[in-house]
């Protein structure tokens, strides 16, 4: 993402509707950072309870809850108590705002579908439980930003975003354009997401706080003239009742500059009227130095979990459409929410080692369970395939992608007799691999073994497998093995057998010719 200077640099954004400082009380509700998952969720419950109490006593108080995973924990753990109804009322009135994300996942590392699901489950929960449609994605503490995120926000009806780290240092408000042309209005927290916590500091006088606000606002005014977003809060901060009085007092001292408590949506309703907002595009790579060293063991299993889950969903949808099986909607949602927690942006904190273990457990559980669902769905389809040959073993090749595909297939195939499983004398002579039209397909048997019959580890190339579909091949008995032309021939630069040990710049002369062909033996 380029700096503000490359777009509309000549014109500073103009103010609209006043130049107030909007103080946004919130808590960055970290999972796995300041303790175990359960400790962080319990701290979240305490924070939400306190926010509800202060909002009930002070109508002007506002609070932001970034992610629904904490909100859902609060609602579930307090079921049958009066607090959930009070939170619902405050959210409906717009005094406590909940975000559209399920969890605080990384931007750059997850699959795009993970970002989509993070929005889907967050939005769905807010609509179904609270009857609201969150408009502001608050991306607390993230070290980088992927270029397609505005497109995901636009398609999930989320027009606004707060960027809290790594943003352009000279641009407070901008429109972020994705490659498809979608845009999101972004507040870039140049002063950091814990900027306003000095308002309740016990180590600063009221005069020092006033001077701090004036200085910080003057810094931002060098490039921006519109309303200002000031976070109050940081990692697992509980709201302070003193904030209400502090803001009221500073509002009197700072006139004509106005300062008020607000939610992110209240701020963006004012900021969206600013004129001359620059437009930026691109991405910010992940910028934390410890990402590779501390997370390399977590992300491969996290990606495997997502890929397996997506494939399971696709073929479960096909099964449901064909009437072969029920669609496990609740199970998929549970697995997705676990998967999203494996991508949480925290690691190496107070709960780092415990959190890493939990993330790996989630990834493994998602892979295992979604893999079972996937195999069941593929089996349902494969069992309905009929062979056009009197004697054959079917090999059904599935393609989960959205386009027709050629690719290498590695598969395990067991053959059985019609009565006794070991009555496979016809297969023991030789075998052929053919398609539905009976055309021979080259293959290689990497190994074979057996107890009651015979199993083969086979490799072949499947061609023209339809998108989100399958193609069937058949292993049939044969009188003799077919031969195939060599796939390729490799010639060494120095094929002299008298020089088996190559020197620098000279390849090993260990073989004059290497070929790839069908294995004829078992």
C-alpha cells in the first residue's frame, strides 16, 4: 500500500460536520495472548459485564466489542441470566457496538475463504442474536493487510474499517481500493490503537492531558482536517467509569474543539462526509519479525484444515443436491469457527505455548472431522458408479476445483474375487487401466502387497476431469501387460562411465539414459 502522497496529495481532506475528536472506548480482546483461551474468554466476560454496567449508568457511554467469539462466549456462559438481555438492548440502541468479524485472524496468511467465513459467521451471529448489521471492521493489532480485503468487506455489506498498525504514516483517512475496484473507507490509527488511554491515566494532570490532546490533534492536522478517531483501550482493557467524566471535562477545556464518546459507526457517519479523501491500493506485508520463527509449525496444519473443510463442503453440497445425504450445516459451522481460531493473530504471549497447543488441536480436529465427512460424501457418489466391463475395479477421481483439470493421481486399489477375496487369478496375469470408453491409460505400480487378495499403489495421469465432478477409470484383468513408449529421455552432459564422480561444474555420470515407463512387475 503506497503512502497518501501518491493520490490526491495536493488537497488535504476537508472537514464536514465539525472537527470533533471521537473517543471510542474498546478492549482489544486477545485470544491466546494474555493467558489460555479460557482465561482470555473469562477476562472478556468481565470486560463486557463492566461495559454493560457503565453504559446502563451513563447514557453517553459507548463501547466497541471487536469480535463475536467473545460476544458469543458471554451470551452462552450467562444464559438464563438478565445480562444477555441488557447487552442486546444496548447493542440495539447503538450504545455498545459489535464488530462483523468472528475472530481476530491474520490478514496475509489465511486463505481468502477464511476471511470470507470470518465475516459470514460474525455478521450472521450479529443479525440472528442482536438484530443488527455491523458496519465497521476493527482490525486491532494486525501486522499486515491483504489487498483483496476491501472486496470481502464490500460483499459482506461492511463499508468501514479501522487499521491499527502498519498503515501509511501521513494519511489518517483514505479509501482502500481492492483489485476488483471495491473500496472501503479506512481510518488509519497513526497514533496506535491504545492512543486515548492517557485520558484516564493517574500519572497525568488534567492540564497535561489537555496538552497531549492538543499536540496529537495538531500532528494529525498536518495532513487531515476531518473528524478524528481516538481509541481508548488496549489488550484486554476493562472500561473505566472515570472516562465519562474525563471526556466531559476535556470537552469543556478544549472548546471550540469538540471531544465526545462514540462508537466506530458514529465516527464513520461523520467521516464519510469528508471531501477530498485519497484513494490507495495494494497491500502491506506482515511486518512482525517473529511470524516465521514462531508460527511455521502452526500454519501448514491450519491450511490443510481449511482445504479439507472446503472440499468437504463442496461435495456435501453435491450430495445434498442429489438427495444422497443431509447437509451437515451445524457441524461445518462448528469446524469453521475452530479453524478461524487457529489463525488468531496472537502467539508467544503469556498464553503462547498453551495457545499453540490448542491451535494445533483445533487444526487437527478440523482436518480429521472434515476428512471423515469428505470421504463419506465421495463414497456416496462412488458407490453409485456402474462399470461397463464384466470384470473390473473402479477408480473414481474427483476434482474439487472450479475448472476442468489434468493432474497426477496417486491411489491405493485393492482387487477381490467374486466369491473368495483371493480368487484373483485373472488379475495376477496382468492388469490394464482403462477409461469408460475402454481406452488404455498408462500407469505405474509403485508397489503391491496383499494378505487376503492384492493391493496396488498406483500412479497415473487423469485428464479432463470436470470441475466439481469426477471421472471414473477401471482396473481390469489382462492376458499380458501392455507396454508404453518412454515418457522422456534424459541425457547427461558427460556420459563417460569411467568418470563416475563428477567434479565441480560436471554432473555425475551415473547413467547414460533414464526412462519413465510402466512397471511390469509386482
